[in-house]
């Protein structure tokens, strides 16, 4: 079977002895504390900012780094900062994707605030846009205003059900895909286009995985097995009975996954190619330029799109490799923009595959308190 960064599946033959020897309870354990932020008392918190942020920390973000730092100001304002140690300098050299991840956070906070009757006024980059990389300046100033006119967002209920699903996809009925259409993004299930797009995304993930420095950026962020995931609930989680068993046998290690001559590396690459080549439909988000404000906006639109997909019963998985700005991606970057007809100063900010897939567990999360600055 295929294995991917977050969903590795091995044949059972190699672990029968371990399980038969009484190890079944240990190898079937799943993360516990790491997924607690997804399940909480629905009674609202007294501080609307904390109420909004306990939903916002569930937002999709690159490599699950959860780089959001929050400074509360007065009784109704919060400033968002980037934890600069959680950037991805190899695959995201200009922090574009990290910035998009702040947009997803902001959108989920806005939706959660509206559910409690509050408007969230957003001021992006109140001290200026940091270039070429993020710095210690805030990415946004958020003000929460009690507003009886604010409209509840029907996507609120989808926040805790949202998943980034990396499994192989089946095609969804055209009616579902049609309902995903929006003025904020493009969606297509055209067979010729998705076939060509899949070839580009498979080539891009292959190049990222076979380029040592970019692959190692992911390897260093692996959390293997429930103990590691609960201890450090960010990064790329590998969990499940076979991971626990093969990890205990020393078969699934960072070293083996990093080694391009190992079977673990090849199985992983094959799994990535299979999933990234499974594109029954595609969704993409463009912007007229590549300003930081454009990146925040793209993140907000992506969060909204994925919540819409969740509500429709659709799976969605971003395919970011061909949009990245490091040298090995240049050919793929040009090809994907050409294929999707994005020219001039405009650019594609997000690209995702869409389809049907089995349900999966939520991604690990740090508790909200870990994001609060003193």
C-alpha cells in the first residue's frame, strides 16, 4: 500500500510477531492530547477574542507549523505575530505560504466571532508589509465589535469537521463540484485539464522529495507515533497502528525516510506520487499581485473554500509544490500558471485537488494557550 507523510500504511506481515506478543494495545494507541483542541465545551468563553481563537487555531497551515502568536491589547483588540522559528526557509523562502496560513486563521476567527454576534475589524500589517520575509512586526490587528447587525456564517459548523485529506481521491458527482463554485475561487473537473495538472503536481512533488534540502525540511518536522505527536503537536504527524509497530521495530525512522536509497523513502515517494496524481477536480485561487495583503486574502478565501467543501462532503488537499519560489520549482511554476491561464503580474496563490475520500482524524494542534504572548 501507499505511504505518505501523514498517512503511512505498511503490510502487516512485518509486525505480526510484535502484535501477537502482547504489543497490540501499545501499537494501536493514537494521539490523545494532540487532538483535544478539536473537541471542547461549546459554551462560549467570556472573552470573545479567546472564543474566536479557539476555533482559529484549527485553521489549515503549511506543514502544520501553527506559527500564530497573539498579543491581547485592551479589552477588544488582538495583534497577530509570526513565530519566526516556525517559518519554512527551504520550501517557502519568502514566507508566502506562512502568510497565507495567517489568512486562514483570520477567516476562522471572523466566522467564530460572527457566530457570537461580534464583527471582527481586520487591519492587515498595521506597521507595514514586511519584505522579502516576515519579521517581528504584526501581520494583523483585529478588533472585536459587538454588533447586532452581524450575519452568522453558515460555514461555522464546518470548522471542527474540516480536514486536510491526503488520501487517494475518487471523483465526486458533478452536482457537488458545481456547488463548490464561487466568485472567490476557480473549480474545474475537466478531464484534460486535471490530467495535465496532475502531471505537473507529480513532477513537482517528486522534485521536492528528491531535492535533499527541501526534503529534509519535512523530515525534521516528522512526529512519528502517538508519543511524539502528543509531545509536539505540530509538524507532519505519522500515526496509526502500523506506524507504532514499525517504529517500535526501528523500521520507520527519520533516518530511513531521509535516505533516498531506503525502501521507506521509495515507498513514501510512491505514495506521494499516487495521492498528488489523484486529481478528479481542482480548485485554485489567484491574486492580481503578490503583496502580503494578497496573501492574507488568499488564505481567507482558501479557508472559506475548504469549509464549503467540508459542508458538501468533499475532501480537499492543497498541492503547493508547483507554486513555490525556490529554483527547482521554476519550470513547474511556469507550467502551472500557463495551464491555468494566469499571466502578467497575477499569480496563483493556492492550488488544491478535490474529490471524495474516506474520513480521517484531525491534525494535531497546540492548545490555544500556547499561542498567547504575555
